[in-house]
């Protein structure tokens, strides 16, 4: 449905603004006269030129609507931001990671009404469900924000006052289509005809399919039209501001069209569940303006915030790109605040090829699935199968097949083989023998390594850079594909040299056996280190089994196969970790026939 976006601003909403001329060019002088507002206009302005600290990193998820329980798509947004956060920590950044819930607006007010609950306790209950899910799934957030918190209200009021004092908010009236489900204004070209469940003709949003209503009311307008060329300059000058590139192009395309001013408040008599406009209790601040400011609230706004604000990165789903790549930067430009460093966009999960919805009964519960497939299992699946550029279909059977193949058999099997007491009775990190595996340049020296073994070393030496590139650009599936390919190569290496057939009584065979195991454990150490942002528990288990200490788990400590490069290896001779348990238990196929259960089957044993 993204294609409908290009015409988003084509047809203007019917806007009559009595104050347009009056407020134009009114920069930094307050048009407000009340005592309250005067006090609030003592703002701390930020320059967009603030130098940024390249070692700080502030990542955010969208804040989640509390009108319904979390589903798998929400977990995907959170897991995506989480892996970026963990990855930056591994790279030695000073980080902050915010998530939370979006609790104001008409749709929440209506959901609370429908549940016969007061909105505050309704929000608290659902917000708690999101928090519980994120804690259960190891989402390593540092801040959990709720828009009903006082600190957020102060930030929103302040932000509003700054915008108004600079003349970017003016009183006008709005007439046009509004979708409550999307909390979004729509142009005529974004609206189509449909029938509701009782066969009545209704208007719907072509993009989301949600019902829209005609809205006509006096409210406050934001001068979006003033920011068109600045937004274009920003995007053209920062080709990586919106990623993947496909979405960057979409935003630039939107900016070819006119950007009409839009309404940033609602009348309190229609919507009371929100933050009142400072100095005008008859109006409530538009829920998207309110929600977007959460990112600033967490950074400390309106007090000291520039340290974090200058390194902010947002993760968003494609459905909310317009709000983050057009409205939000325009608000920030109006407030003279720096723009986000990156907007990472992801596509959606469908189920059975369809959008998840209660009425279709195809909503996938992420908590139940992460209990069934384990937290790391769900994280691995979502990040391995999720493609930011296109939608993906969720299927339980696919989860089981993928996890059994890549985590149980391939990775778990490799660890199991190379640490088994049958091959490694002393349970120490084995020694590498350069004569058995000579460097390529050691001309004439005959070792036992084959050409494919050298190819494998090349792949593993190159792996951290490949993974880095894909982690940075949110193409995690490509990073995991590369790791998985290397794991396969390492399994092939062991398989090729059949170490269990070597004669331990022969000192040359023994050295070669140890070398095979040393190389394999070094490979596993690299895979474990690189996988930490994706499957933190599994990676931790793997690295602990190899005897890797906490301060040896960082990206900087990777240093693959030091002995092969003539350096010291700190791991050689070290006792392996005591946990000999299975790395990832085999999962049972959903609806698997009785009798063919593989529940208790151990990870694949080495086939000799
Ligand atoms: N409250 C707004 C965001 C405000 S941010 C200032 C909102 N909330 S949401 O709960 O509807 O969506 C939160 C996130 O979940 C968005 O990134 C959205 O794209 C994502 N997803 C919702 N459904 C999804 C799928 N089916 N698949 C993947 N992600 C999806 O929008």
C-alpha cells in the first residue's frame, strides 16, 4: 500500500486560516499574551549546529498504542531496535535505548470506553503488558516512557510553546477526512469507498483500510508548508537519513508534492484524553505531536538534552514513515533542534498473507510464541526472516524448521562435536599447530589443511566486516545468512577431516586433531561474539562453554585465530566452561503427528 503515499499531499485539506498573514515571519517573538504562556516562552533554544559525540548512540522504538495487546509486529519493532542497541554496546558506544507506550488520543479514549474503564487505569494495564513482553524478550531498553507521565506533559507543553512563539502554530480551522484508527488526516485521494460489516456505505483510508470520518472544527494549525525545501535539502544532503534507500526515495517523492499546513489540535468536547493546548483548555494537542515528543522527553528535554539528542536514531514501521520523516523533522526544524541521524524503516509481518486483525483471528501473540519457541528462538526467527524492504509472512512451521536447522543442528551440532569428551577428554581449549595448518605463504611446507580450509579461514576473517556492514544497514538477515554460511563451512571442515578417526597415540595425528578443534572453536568464538546482539542467551551460553570471559566478548576482542598469524592466543590451554548442555533444544513441529515426535531427539550427532 506504500504506493498510495506518493499522492499524500496532492489534494489540500480545506484550510482557512485567519491568522496566517498575521503570524508569518514571526520568529522568536511570542504572539501569546497570557501570563502562563509568557513564562513558558522563556525557552532554551538549541542550535542545529551542535557538534555530536560520535561515541554516543540513542536509539528509539516507536511508542506503542495501548488500545490492544502487543502482537508479533510490535515485537519486531522492539527486537530491531534492541539488536542495534546491543550491537553499539558491543562496539563500545555510550548508549541509551527508549521504548514505551502512546496513551493519548481518540482511539485510546474509545478503547477505554469500550472496556468500561477509566482511560488512566486502562492505559496502565495495557502498558504493563508491553513492558512485560519486552522484559521477557530481553529487550535491553534503558528508558520506558508513557505519554501520560508528568515529565512528558512538561516536554510537550514546552515544545508547543516554542513552536507557537516562533509563529509556526496558528489558529485556523480544519475540514477534511480523519481516521481515528490511524489518528491521521487524509487527503481526498487517500480516501475510497467501501461497505462496513452491515453493508452500509462508508469511506475508508486506502492505505490502512480503516474507516474515516469527515471532520470540521476550529483548531490550531502547523505551518508544514514552510518546511518543504528544508526537508528536501536535508534528505538530499543526507542520503542515509532514511534507510533502506527505497524508503528514502519514497519520502523524497512525497516532497515533490505540496505540503499543506495541518491541524495539530482537536476540540476538547470531542477528544478530552490528551494534553491540553497551553493557555487554551478547549483544545487538546494532536496525539502525533504529543507522541513524537516522547523521543525528546527521554533525552531530557526541555532541560539538558543535547548530548543524547544529537545522536538520536529512530526505528519505525513503514506505516508511520510519513510522521517520522516529514512531520517530525518539520517540527524539529521549527523548534530549531537537530534532526534525527537515521530513520530505520522496516516492513510488516503478515499472517497467511494477510494483515493481522482481530476480526480475521490471525493475530500472533508474541509472548506465547516466545514461551513456545524460546525468547532467543523468536528473536532469531524475526531477524533472520524479516526483510526491511518487503513484507514477510509469519508461520509457526517456518519457525520450527529454521531454528532446528540453524540453531539446533548447524550451530549447536558444531559446538557439541567440537567440545565432546570423546574428542576432547581433557576439556581444555586445544592447541594450534602451525606445522599441521601452515600459512599459505609458508611455501613448500606440507601441512594437512586442504584448499577449502583456507577458503573457510578467508570467510571467517572477513565475517566481522560483512556482519558490521549488514548490522549497520539493518539488513540483519544478510548478516545472519553470512554467519550461517560460515557455520556450514566449519561443519564441512570437521566433516572433511574426520577427527574421530585420527590415532591419538600418534603425536602428529594428535597435533592435527587438536588443530582441527582449535580452529573450530575459534570459528565458534567468532560466531558467538557476532551473534550476541541477536540471541544474547544462546551466545552467552556458547561463549561460556568456550571459556571466554566477560571482557573478551567485545567486538574489539574478536581477533580470529591469532596463532595462525603468529600471535599469542589467550584461550589455548584454558579449561572449557562446565555447561555441557544442549545449545538449543530441538523444537517439535506444530501439529506433528503422534509417534513421529522428535521432542527428545538430541542435536544432530556427527555423521562419520
Ligand atoms: N503509536 C504509534 C507510534 C508513535 S511513535 C512516536 C504507532 N503505534 S503502533 O502500536 O500502531 O505501532 C508501533 C510499531 O509497530 C510501528 O513501528 C508499526 O509499524 C509496528 N507494527 C504494527 N504492525 C506491524 C506488523 N504487522 N508488522 C511489523 N510491524 C508492525 O504507530
